[in-house]
């Protein structure tokens, strides 16, 4: 009579990653509109900014190129204000860098506007866009200094949205850009969100492999008997928590009665894995460049293999990027500043506000 060998196999698959959805929902008992399924969608965008180096380099570079060598004005009263826009002693350049960083990450920005008793502009202060939520009628901003992670208890301050007819009141100038689904903005790189997440997970994958020494597609043999279903589940969970997903490996767990009865290890590694990985990396990286309208990654300190780059080519790429993207951003920001500031400085013209262009150094080889 043929002997039967007990074998129990369990496969831990890679974690399923879902893209957060920026839903806008009216929550019962709340006056503000929820931003994302957990009312924390901006935190997801900020996490991508922090964890994807290419994405971060492009955004930081875009802010630097947009602010250029400084925001200037020929209007003397406005010039005095630009030198100190709040009690922290910040200049217009200081606060503009913060506002434009939020604009690049979230698609919008917010600032606290404080007038004096004579209805003159006293100060403008940067507000973290992640911490702001709008009311349904878009007339009020709810600001939570501690953020929105605790959905059951959120302390908020309520401010009116800036109104050019009520410039005597403290308010929040809430700018949502020119692209939105509803009341909240859509970042310009929205089409590359999956690619940014993929690039981040590629980094996680390599980091964990180096840290733990686990290679993809690994068999773990337990040769001390067949545990109960509950025991197997507990073992799987412990290994899964530590190693599965891009922060670990795809692991095949084998429970056998003894080493002699253990499963034979067959090569599980994917053929041409290195080539497929390189293709994936280049594909998602190019998608990110395209979403940001990058003419050359070198403009943001991102070096690509096999791409020789002369000084002439670098300057030509910068010229194209400057004319097609940077100037558009600068014109947008000048337009926003002018429409806001003319409420307090009635003698200014739009042409009074300019941005000194960013100038590349001549020592590029």
C-alpha cells in the first residue's frame, strides 16, 4: 500500500496596494467637506513627496525656478511690505517658497491674511494646506493645527475665506489653482500617482532585501511536524507582517513532518528579472518626468544612464523648460499676488510685480 506524505503549503502573496481616492464628502454633523476617503488625502500626497526622491527633486526644483532670483516691485509702498510680510520677519520670497511648494504638491495653497484697523494689509502668514478644509459653500476654512489623522476628535479654528469686499476682517486666502474636481484642487502630476507609488515601492523592495537578506521567491521549510491550522495561521501572520509586500518577499511556507519529507526546492526566481526590473524602473520614471513636463531630468539633478549631456544641450533644455513651464508658473503666481494685493495697495499695476529669472551658472561642463 502506497504511503502518503503529509504536505501543507501556504503562499504569502505580495501586498495589494490601492490608490487613495480624493473623494469629497459631506459628513453628517460636520460643516466642512471631507477631503479623501479618510479626510486625509493631502497627507497621502505629502507622503509621496517625502518618499519618492525623483518626485521630490522635481518639485523642489520647480519651486526654485519659479521664485527665481526674487520677487520684485517698483511700487515703493509694496516694496516696504515685501521686505517684511509678517511678525516673523519673513520676506515675500520666504513665504512664496512655502506657498509654491504647497501648490506643487497639492495643487493649491493657503495663507492667513491680517489687516490693521485702518483696513491696510498688516501681514500674510503661510498656512499648511494639509491642515485646511473648506465648507460646502466655500465661504469658510476649517483649520486644524494638529492635522486630521484623528477623525473622531479634531480641534479646528474657523476663518472666513478671503473676500475682496470684506478686507477689514482676518481671513484665509485659499487658492485651489486652475484644476479641480470639486472644491479641492488636483495636483498637476495627478496622472503619475501610480508611477510615483511604484518608484517608492521599488526603493522599499531593495531596502528590505539588503536589510534582511531575503531574496524574492523564497521557500521556508518547517520540518518539525504539521501544526494545527491555527498555528499555521499564526506563523504565516508573523512572517507576513515582517517580510511580505515590497517591504519583504513573496514567501512559500512548507510544513513537513521531517526534513526528509520536506518539499524539493525548485528555482522560483523570475527569468530575466533584472531586465524586467530595469524596464519597469525606466517606464515609471519617464511617466513621472512627463507628468511634470520635464524636458531634461538633469535640470533637477537626476542623472540617467547612458545620457551624455553637454553644456549646450543643458542650456537648450533649460531654455525650453523655462519658456514652456516656469514662465507659466511665474505668470500664474504674479497674477494671484496682484489680484490679492490690489485690494490693499490700490495704486499698483500688475506690471509693478515681477520675478527676476533664475540664471544658470556658466560653469556647467
